[in-house]
C-alpha cells in the first residue's frame, strides 16, 4: 500500500469514534415530581405537563418525568424525595409545602422548583431572599393566612352564620398556621370557630355529618391532603347541608359551594418555565421566586340551589365566576 493512501486511511479511522460520538443522541433530562396526589392526571400535575408541552418538550423523547406520589400520606414524602435524589434527576418539582421541605432535606444540590408551596420561603429557610434565593430552591409560592378572608366571605354570603367548623390538618404546617388568623377574623365578623382535625385520608373519611352538628358553616383550610380528597369533604358538607368555603377553585369545580384562593394550576404552568430555564443552564440560586399573581373566587350556584341556600346578592356581585 502506498504511504499516502495508508496515512489517509489511518486519519479516517481515527475520526470514526469522534463522528460516532457526535451522532449519539443527547441524554434526555429527567425531571422528578413529588406530590401528595393520588394520580399523575390530577389537574395541577396536568397543568405542569401542559406547560412542558407548550415549551416544545416531548415526554418520553426529549424529557422524562419521574413521578413520586404519596397518595395523601404526608409521612411518605421524605422517603419519596430521597428516591428522586438517588436516581438522580436533573430537577425536582414539588407539590405542597410538605413536599418542598422534604425535598430540601433530601438534597441541597439538585435544583428544586416549587410548584405549590405556601408561606414565605425565606422564613421556611428555603431561600436567602425572594429576588436572589441563593441556594437550590426557586419557583413560586402563595400567600397564607387567607382563611381570614374566606371567613369574611362566608359571613358576607350568609349573614346568619354564627358557628363555623374549621377543618384542619395538624400534619401540615400551612394548615395549622391558618387557625390563629382565622380566630382574629372570627372575632371581627362575630362568629365562633370549632376546629375539626383530620391528618390522613382515613381520618378524613371517618368524619361524619354528626361531627358538624351545631355548626352553621364549614371553613376548609389549605392542605394538600384535603385537596386530593376534596370529593370526601364536599360530600360531607352536602350531607350536613352546610354552606362551606374552600381554599382552591377545584373544590367549586367539583361541586363545592364557594372557593377563594390562589390559582394552583397557574403555579404549575409557571413551574414548567422554571424547569426549562434550569435545563438550559440557569442557576436556581439566581432565579427570583414569584408569589401568587392570580386568585380565584368562584361560587357554585348549582350547589347553593341543591342545598336550599341563597347567597346574598351583594356577595354574588363580588365573585369572579359563578357556576350556574
């Protein structure tokens, strides 16, 4: 073989491994989702998937989603968070304050995007500031303490309400912190509160209409476990034939009477944007944490009629949406 031909072939052979490596597909990023939900198809998680698709990702091809769902068992969240950290995934999206805290305990290196976290992330020790979080946590959070506003709305809708049962979850910090603010509002509007505790789906299902005996209304405070078992709570209020107010619009969509609170689906759509920026190279420590910007105030008039209730005209005129 001529020397010139041999050198040419040798050079081509050396280039083959490089060409082969260049043609290999890029590694598909993996995103973990930690949630107390019972199903991947729940409305909030579906909103995240929609956001990911709108940004051009194709699940299973250009992005992989690893769900870890506790099915209402808040005690299971730490172990599930540790599983996601061990995979490891590129980013973890959290659903609920409890999920965020569990994930933060599991990793300080994998970026965490808050999809639905209540309270102040700085006070919770998750970030140094909202404008520059400074660690591995970013995303969106929603304001707490809105139970006071909900109580005022319930009284405006039904001025005759004097005794209100308050459904609380002692295992979720955001739920427990609502009571003191609700007590202040109760004194202001002239109602008495009676806490009604349930911290697991089993305990919730055990609550019967007799537990609401002597109450004129029901206030449900924010809780991821409650949200995932909202059909049980709506059914309880219906059997007791009580006016009830809930913390998210999904309750009203599913037959609850009144809902007032942050739009959680919008939070998860925004979470998709955070994930996209991080996968493109952004550092979570530099991405500002956003607070709720969209709130829902929904009244289900069909439910009011079924319960034989008539909300005041003044109240109805203030609602963003009335389901007829």
